[in-house]
C-alpha cells in the first residue's frame, strides 16, 4: 500500500512547482480586480456581522493565504460571505451586545471553533455529512437568509437602531424606531440602492450593447459598489453630513491584521458550539458548491475532505488575525475565475492588495456612510432570494416541498439556526416516514421475456397458486412489521395459495428487526402450508442472511432470478400451471 | 364507501354479542388465577414506582375494565408493569420527592398525559411510529431496565435508603448507606429471593416431573410469590419484627379506587411531556408485542391503532382512579391466556377480584415486609435480563450491535429516558449513514438468461463500450453527490465508453437533490460524448421523473428492462459487440 503523497494534504506543492510567467500575469490581473471589489464587500459584511469594518478586511487576508496553501480549488476566494456573516451576528448577538469588546472576542472564538470543527471533519473524512443538507433545504435557507439580511440592513438605510434575528423581531424593531429616521441618511441610502440596482439591471445591458467584452462588462458591474462608495463618501465629506446625523464608518486603525487570541472560556465555548457547527456546515456547503461549479468548467477535481481542511485552516487563521467566520464566496470566486485567475497565487496577491488597503486606504473611507454599505449588501443578497424553488419542489414532490417550506418559514420566523436545523430534520423525517410504508407490487412476467413487472401497470402473466411480491424498499426496523402485515393480508386474500416469492431486487439491506419479521412470515406461512421463497437476493444481503438461521428454516428456496423461481415452481406443479 | 362500523372502535360490541356459558366459565377460572397472582405483583410495582402499595391495586382495576371495552386483544391483561413502573419512578422522581402528596399527583398526571398521547396516536392512526423502536433496541432496553430495577430494589432487601435512576447513582447510594443495613430484613429478603428462585428453577421441574398438567405447573409457579408473602407476613407479625426495624407495608386504606383528578399545572405538564411520550411508546411496544404473540397463537388479529385507543383509555382511567401509568403486561397476560381466558370479560372479573381485595384483604398485608415485595420484583425482572441479543446482533450486523450496545450502556449509565432515546437515534443515524454510501455494482448478463448480476460475484457477459451500473439504494439527498462522484469515477476509468446504463431496480425513490445529481451526471457525460440510459425504472419513480425536465434532456433512453437496454445498444453498434 502506498502512503498518500504529501501533496495530497498540501496541494500547493502540486501547483506551486509548475508556476510560470503566464500564470503569474493571469493571477495578477485577477487579483487587482478582486481586490477592488473585495474592499467594499468586506467592510459591508463586517457591518452585517455586527463587527467594526476593519474586521472585514482582516477576515479576508489570512484566510485567503491559508486557503491557497491547503485548499484544492484553483479559483475559490475565501473571506466573509453574506449568509455566514448573518449567522455570526445571530450566534454572537445572542450572547453579547454588539459594539462591545466581548462581541469581537466571541466572533474570534466562533471562527476558531468553526475552524477546528472543519479541520476535524476533514481529517476524519466526514465531508459526506454535508450531504444531509438537501438541495431544496439549502435553496430555501439561502432565500430566507437573503430576506433576513436585507431586512436587517434596512436600519442603516433609515438611519435608526433596530435589533433582532427573526423577521418579526426585525420588522417590529424597525417600526418602533421609525420615528427617529434620518431624512438625509434615507436619501443617501435609497440613492445608493437605486444606483446599484441600476448598475445590475441597466448598466450591464448597456455595456453589453456597446460591445464590451464580457469580462469588462463584469468588471464594470462589479465596480458599481466602489463608485457608490466614492460618491457618497465625497458627499458626506463635502456637505459635512456627518454633523446632520448621517452614520459614518469613522476612524479605522491603519494597520496590518492584528494578532489575536480567541477566548477559550468553557462557558463561551459551550454557548457557541452548536452555532459553530451550523456555520461550519453551511459555510462548507456554500463553498464546495461554488468550488465544484467552477472546477467542473475546467474539468478539475475538488476533494471535499481536503476542502474541509482548507476552510478549517482559513477560519483558524481568521480567528488569530482579528477576523470572523469565513468561507468560499460565490461572487468573489466567480469574479476571480472570470478575471482569469490560474492558481491559488491569485488569492495570495489579493491578500497583499487588501493588506495595502488596510495600511493606506482606511483614512479615505472615514466619511463613508453606513447606508452605502447597507445598500451594497441589500442589492447583493436580494439576488440570492429566489422563491422558484418552492414551485419546482411542489411540482416534483410534496416531500421536497415540505422540506423547503419548513426551512423558509422557520428561518424567517425563528432565525437561521432553527431554520436550517428544522430543514435537515424535516427531510430526514420525511424519508423515514416514506421508507416506513414501502411500496409493494404484485408482479407477473412480461410476455415473451424473463422480466417481471407490476400487475397493475403492465399486462403480464401470473400463476394462480403463486404470489410474486416485489418489495420496493430495504427491509429495516421502521418497515419490518409493515411487511409482516402485508404478506399476511395478501396470503389471507388468496385462499388457494401454495407459494409466496418475495422478489428482493430492491432490498439493499436486511437488519435484525427485518430478519425477525422474515422469520415470523416464514413461520406463519408454514402454518398455513404455504412456502416462502426469495428471488434476486443481492450479494451483500445474501452474505448477511447466511449469518443467521433464517436460511435453515426457510420453507422454500432462494432463486437467482425471479424467472428461475417461477420456472421451477411451474415445472414442479405442471398440473396447476 | 362504507363508514367503519361502531364495533371497530368498540370491540366489546363484537365479542359481547356472542358471549355464552362456556366462555363465562373459562373467563371466571382465568380471573381467579390472575387475581391471586396480581395482588402481590401490583403491590410490588407500586413500590417500584415509588408509590404507596394500594396505588398498584387501583392501577389494575379501572384500566382492566376500560381495556376490556376498547382493546382488541382477547387476553391482554393491562396494569402496572415493571419497565413502565421504573420509568414512572425516574420521571416523577426527577421532579418531586417520593413519599409526598406531590409525587402521587405527578404520577396521576403522567398517566393522564400518557393516556392522552396514546389516544391521539390511535385516533390519527400513528401506531407505526412504534416501529422506530427496532427489535434490538427494545431487547437491549428491557435487559438494561431489568438490571436497573433489580439494583433499585436491593435497598429493600438490605433495609436501607437509596436513591438514583442510573446504575452508578444506585450503587453508590447503596454503598454509602450500607452501614445502616438491617440484618433481619436481609435474612427475610434473601430467604424470599432464594425461595422464589427455587420456585422457578427447582419447583417447576419438580411439578413437571410428578406429571402435573402444564397449566397446574404454571399456577404452582405463579403462586410462589403469594406463598412467600404469606410466610414472611406471618413471620413479621408473629415475631414482631417490625419493632426490630423491618420495613413493612403498613396501614393501607380499605376502599374502592378513589376518584382522583390529575394536576394540570402547565409547569408539571411541560416537565412530564417527554417522559410521558417515552412511557407511551415503550408501553405500547411492550403491550402490542404481547398481544400479537398471543393473538398469533389463535389466529386472531390485533389492530395496532385500536390498541393505542385501548391503552389510552386504560391510562386515563388509571389517572382518574388513583393509579399510575399502565400497559399490557407479559406475565399476567400469559397466565390469563394459559388459564383459559376466552374474552376480555376475564379482565372484568379480575377487576372485580381486585376490588374485593382492595376492600377486604388490605388489613391482612399490614405486616407484609417490603423486602418480600422487592424479592418478587427482583426475581421477576431478572428473567427479562438477556444479554444474548448482544451476541446475536454482533453475528448478524455491526450496525444492529451498535444500536443494542448503545441502548444497554446508556440506559445503565444515564437512565431509561436517555437510553431508549439514544437507541432510537443510533438506529436512525446508522441507517442514514449506510444509505448515504450505497452499494453499487457493475453488472453483466448471466450467460443464457436475461438476468444481470454483479461482475465481481458472478461469471457474466459484458460489453466493452457499455457500463451497466446497478445502484443499490434509493436516490435521495444523503447519497446524491455520492452517485455523481462514482459515475464520474467509473467514466474516467473506462476511456472508450460510449454508453452508461443506470439500472434502477433498487431505486425506490428519487428526490429533488437526486434529480439535480442525475441532471448533472447527464450533462457531464454528454460533454464527454457518453450517453446516459436508465433501465427497469419502477412505476412510482417514473411517475416522478415525468414531472421534471430530466427526461427531455436525457441523452439516452429509458428501457423497460436491462436486457432490452443491452440488446438495443448491441443492435445499434453490432461492430463493437
């Protein structure tokens, strides 16, 4: 057996070795574009998370570098993202008041815990756990989170205070503070929002129409927030609007990311454990979806377990450098990809750009109104809101619809943590309910073939004294008794029965409860002088049955195929055929 | 459509109409035997539940009558049982101190809540929920409960105080109070225990050897506790042992069951809600197992949902007449059955017998030592302890073993409520884990047939450019991505591939996440110029797929059978065959 190469755990050894001039230029161009876009985004997500704006810059620097070393995606850009920032605000805001030193410390601890969890999941190769978040649940959760985020940012547009982590809390809080709304802030906020919407819906088609190449169109659109920031900052500075009550970002320290140590008080840890787990899983799912989407375009491979390690390192890095929980972001990664990033070095160059910004640009945004940042968040997240998943799920299956609807409703009404947990639990319960009442079909032979299908859906041949029953589910505890009852029912309905064949094509598992039921069925049928046969038992199931006494007691036989079973019973009793 | 007959909800209308002299005699004989056996048992289980002894008698009277009206089993005897009494002690003991009026009131509330829950489950026909307690979990739980019960009763044998609901709590409590042990109580308790063990292990074979008919042997054995009670009561009375510190039952009111009203304080209800649910489910599972075992012997049918109603009525009855949670008991029902009970009227006669006992016999047991009652409990429950389930599960499947082991361990270490909950959750998690990494098999044709099997287990024919993959699991969110990865892997390994056939024999369900994965697989294979086909898609799955766009986008075809699929691809490209 070969030990895994070191490069499996340090993907940088793989791409770093082949780095050249061409790749350098591509990476450099992408880095400049992403840096310009990331500055307002980072500030805005820090605001969303309830943290001082510089935390957003810090959270974008070390994580990008660490992901470049440990991650497997060539173009994923790691940093603060909307949904995780919202979850951070919800988790930390439940424990400490925003604006305090304790709040910042708790955010560091949250990032640290989340990093540890991601690393642990990665080392133990438990990435598959993220699959328990079904697609509809994720879609519903993102939509509901988008609404919550937009609602929570309205307060900055209105220039008032408001709290809360559910739609009802936020709206009542907004409503009761509405009297204090600041007209100038509202004008600034609404203008910025309108401008940013126009950039998306008006500028983009315009640039496309005048024949700009797609990359430039995209850059034009993505620099919209920068323009809004420059314009509103100048307005606040020029007209001295801060004196009129417009909330501004204010003084930001000019510094590289500070070295910080997350608090490890057991009390804090125990309160943040569940939120950290949820943030880890949601962050991982978001990140891996982006990474896989982009990798598929270039036929590259993403290793989910290594991704966990990359994101874990990034979060631990964030917690040690004044940041907060981060993950791979959709918009920044797409820009990075479209701008031509070739390797994770692009991320490293972006980190350098952001470091320069943290050192030299922060005085320039002193007068940046918070309303502008809120506007960039609102416009960004409203593009996440997409109720079409409800319709799609409804058309396809009521079960999926129930899971989406529960996720959306509970996220809006009870917050992100309850919402996503409820979504997962609902999906699992629905699955258990369905498998507890499996579909069963009486089957007969499709004429002229060796193929057996449901007598109700196909025109097939059956034998009078033989019941061929296809069990459409693995046999395990929730449905074991159901099978017993059904076979008893079928046997009772068909008085001249001599043989029952259970067709095991769809039985992928037989557990001990089901074995007990099979033994009970065998015994009861024997008492009624009916033999029990099995057909098409799969290898793994057969291996399992051989470890029990069931095969010794079975009154009938195990047939390789349903066709052989029916043929054998036919030959045995030609008179009844 | 016919409305359900009233007799479906009131089974008494069915058997009551055909009642005759023969049945009366059978029922009467059974009732006398059961009454004699139930008196010590009821007192003992009240002691186990932490309640005054008369509560045991009361809990046996109204419930028997109500079950006779609403239950479907002809011979089930409802009343206090060991495991439910232990769970009652655990639930109520967590809230109120034993021996107080509040304790008795909380036990009434617990019975009331449990009754309401059982009724609700019955009316909404949710009896299948009990199936989520798998056989191994039940077996493990009963074994662990037996140990806990025996340990908890040791204090009466030793004549000391001891508390606790876990094995560690009980043993440390026993140990620290051991200095106060009463030697006379120990002699009485150990003698009674030894005598009762001898009745089971020595007397029974003896009676069988002298040729007594089985029923009389059984009656002889079952009257053992009565003999022990008479002997030890006389000893305590004759030698005035109560003055020597032997704990006795003491004064019991001579009365019919009192009318009681359970407390409905919201605080108490919220504390008892979860225990009541667990007691309801455990009680229901125990009861229905007994009922079905006995019904099967006479080919009678038990309706699980109607049983819920019967047990619900019995528990509400218990809560209104000074009792505590009850269910169908194994030993009393078997005696009832063996003694020849024909109809639920036997239960009614037993109730009358117990009423007479409550009215006239209670003064006779004033001097009954508690140690004797403890001895009857210990001997009874140790027969429930059976670790062989561990070995059986280990041989059959590690998953079942894990569920049993978790149940036994956690019940002993953390108590009944945690134990049984952990058992259910472990079983479900194991199932989810297994289905999240489904077995897949590359299949080929068994020569000379139309049957396709795993290439690794059977000698089969395959085609060079076609990959036939049998997916051995329903496709749903936990395994959707797993399928994507695997198909990609197989396709990458087989360079000259032109066609992939997914054989859907074992796919009983496709949810929205899996649909997304199928679409992704289709797209990726198309980009590599490989067609995707499905074969043997079941009716319900096909119905589902038709509601999506997947079939429009599918590059290949849907074949009725795997054989047809391979034949069609063969004919299409005869040169490659």
